[in-house]
């Protein structure tokens, strides 16, 4: 028992029936500052009130109503949460218990276990959960707008272009024909822009056929629009993965290739997609100007942050290797999870 008292990481305070401190273990002494410690040692029954910031009740996060020191023997205080102003860590949440261990002499023990790590884990869990909901809602909205542009706006515009083409054969007026041709060219260009925007928002190939098809379609557009050559190697055996996983891998690759185009000063990029040991592995590398990892990234740096965040949300890892004059390599590893059949993946 003496070893438990001395070596326990849980703080232990012992009080008599009047609330005067009888003893405390080393873990307890580390919590309170010297002034409170002196008051406790001098037997001040209200000393701990100087560091207590309230306990959590059914109605309030922090309250002093019906303090546990006043009613220690009720069931309400066998286990509860309390906030204390500590010596070095500021206000810290503790799991606490306060009960009588010797009814005849009125000796009570007040025990505290630091909940900081649990609170941080819980906070991170809820942050990740909310972020997943945000990203899922964002992707669903992108999909809705993409399909609306493709199935409605683009189709209506295509119909108007066809009408203009027919109109050219219904008049011999040269001035009118020139105007019709100019309008046709403008509307055809607008139609192409709308289709490209639809694909950029959410490529149908990603939902219907998977990563490999979506990548090949995206790289072809990058080559046509910007002249960027992308060497793509895939070893996925036409497997499908969960929608969340496929979305993360696609978005990270999309951002990595765009960064290479904007900042690396290259005309070619190599992308490798493979699966090994139940992990999807995406590698994007270029032989561009590179950068020193300690330097401020070109642009806002939000692209790298976003890729890191997406990877963490699906239990993956994201890393960047770069040197000045030696290019950049981005590596994403994501747990493959449960493979989907083609029918389930296309839903």
C-alpha cells in the first residue's frame, strides 16, 4: 500500500471529517502550487477551493453547487469530473472520486486521474469525424453540380449549337452567316469549358470505373490543356475500393500534379499507383526545381496541408521529399480496406 501511495500516477489527498488535509502523495503535491500546498499542510479546510474550478454536474460543465466536500458520501461523487488549476499545466480536467474510507474516524480520500490525453484523443476524433462529414458533403455537392452541368446545361447548349448549324443552311445572307458562325464558335468553346468544369468538379469515371480510368482521363486533359506529359503506371488489377478511399487518392494526385505544373517548372511528371501489403501506394515525382523542406512552400502551402489532412482522415500517411535542383517526390499510403465489387463500386 505504501508503494501504491508513493508511486501512483493518480493524485491522492486524505482529509478528516472537518476537511483538513491529513496526507497527500507525491502526485498530488505536483498538482497544486506552493501557496495551496502550504495551506493544505496547515490544515485549512478550504485550501483546495483555491485551485478547484468546479465539477461537472448533470446541468453544468463546471459548478460549485453541492460541493463534493460538503456531501462526500453520496453516490453523486463516487466518480465524476472536476477541473483544477494546476501548478504547471493550467486548468486540467480530472476523473475524480471522493468517498469515506474510515467512517469511524471520518477519514476521506480524494483521488484524481488526469484526463488531458483522453480529452485530446476525443477532440481529435470528433474533429476527424466532422471533417469527414464536411468532405463527404463537399464531394456529394460537387457530384450533384457536375451531373447538373453535364446532363442539363451542356445538353441544352449542345442543342442550341445544333440549331445554329441548321440555321446556316436556311439563309444566304453573308453578314448573318458570319454572325451565326461566330456565335457557333463561342458556344462550342463554352460547351467545352462547361464539360471540363463538370469533370473537374467530380469525374464520372471515378464513380463508374475507378481510379485508373479517372486518372487516365484526367492526365489526358492535363496534356491537352497545358502540354504537361504524365507518365502513368498502374498495377491495381482493375480492383475497386471504397468511395472514400478512391476519392482521397484521386484528390491527392490531382493536387500533386497541379503543384508540379505550377511550381516545379517541368514538362513531365511520373505517377505510379500500386497496391502492396493491403496498402494503396500513390507516388507523384518530378525532376523540377525542388525546394528545401524547411523553406516556406511556394503558394499558400494549403495544398500540402490539404493532402496531409485527407490522408490522415482515412488512416493513411503522406510524405514529401524534395531537394533544390533535384525535384520532388510525393508519397501517399492508404489502407486499401475492403475491396468493392464492380456493381457495388458503381452505385
